[in-house]
C-alpha cells in the first residue's frame, strides 16, 4: 500500500516524458541530467501535463548547454547569469542543437496529459 507521497516519489520520470531513446540519453548526459527525474516529479506533482514537462526539460537542457558553452558549471548559476541567458542569449539564440532538439521534442513528446 502506497501513500500519496509515495505515489509522487514514484511518479513520472524522463522515460515517461520522451519516447525517443536518443533524447532521453542526451538529457541524462546534459549539464543538469542528474536532477531531471526529480524535476519531472516536482512538475508532475504541481499538475503539469507531459507536453509541458517536456518543454520545461528542453529549456533546462538549453540553459545547461549555454552554461557549458560559457565555460561555467551549475555552481556558477546566479540571478545575473539567468538574466543574461533569458535576455541576452534567448532573443538571439542560434544554437543548432536546440533546433534539432525542438524537432525531436515535437516528434516524441505528448501534447497532453
Ligand atoms: Zn541557444
């Protein structure tokens, strides 16, 4: 018998969000790959549907990729750095891998619950 808290801990993981094994592998190897399953569980517990969770994971992967391209690690993340990503990088983003990622997300993630 599981409590509701157990159900949340046993909730959705990356594997349930993406059907494409290449996307799952890339996410697990990404900068924030070690915490993405917990991130998915927290989003699910807050009521987000699979398609939205997939888009959130894409955003996290993009941020991690940009961070790595800057020669930085997650330890360097600050409010100013996030501001630079959101307002400096995103409006001018030409990340080729993110274009490929967006195509993969559209092909492999669900659009609803
Ligand atoms: Zn980018």
